[in-house]
């Protein structure tokens, strides 16, 4: 009988290592957080430059087809963020969900950051499809949400049923 937690942990880790060396598992490096950080920086630059063409170009074809009032929502986004970006803090970068079925692969990523400007603190959230082997029109940004950080409890549900939309989220009262 194994008496200590440390001994049990050592045995479990040893078995896992033996299985890996015998071909029973595969170690995968994920750079999802690096890709998400690059996308975040791209979004910040686009907002700063108020570049509608660049913003539209990073959305998936599917999101563009589903988005409502994209032109109006781009105007809203560009006017909503006030001040110069001074810093940001990642809350979750590139949290990914992947589905593989009969050779088809789909992978979605969600990220959110606090963004501090010289005027306000914001929460920026985005989801994107990074891989879709069956429908390449899904690949790209799907949803972008920018809210004041202080409104997190009322305006943010991580792309859930209250805020999920294709394109750019805009509160109903705007």
C-alpha cells in the first residue's frame, strides 16, 4: 500500500513517462496564446487607426455574412474606445476548443484582455475560428466585443447567449 501522497504522485508520473516513451501518448506544443496575442495587437492597431477595411478583412466570410449593421457597429467601436492605449493585461489568451470527427477538424479560440487608455479601462473580447477543414469560410474573427471594464458584470458573458453575435457586439441601448 502506498502511504504518502508524494509517493503516489511519483508513481503516477513515472507511469505517465513510461507510457509516453513507449508511444502511448504524444506531447503537443500549443502556440494558441501567441497567435491570440498577435490578433489582439492587430485589433488594437486597427481600432487606433479606425481602419474599416482592415477590420473587415480579419473577420471570417461566415461572420461577415451573419453580421448585422457591420458599418454602423464599426463606427460605434471606433468612437467607443477613447484615449491612447497605455497598457493591457491578458485575462485569457487563445483558450481553444477543438473538434475532430472523421478527419474533419474545427478549432475555435476565445481571448479577453483588459485595455487601459489614458481615459478609461476597457474589456476587449474576441472569438475566432482558427481551423475549419470542411468550411474555410469560417476561418477568421467571428465576434469582437469592447466594453468598459466597469460594465463587465452587466455586458459580458464570454460570448454567451446574451452577447454572442457575428461581427461587433453593440449594446442594445446604443
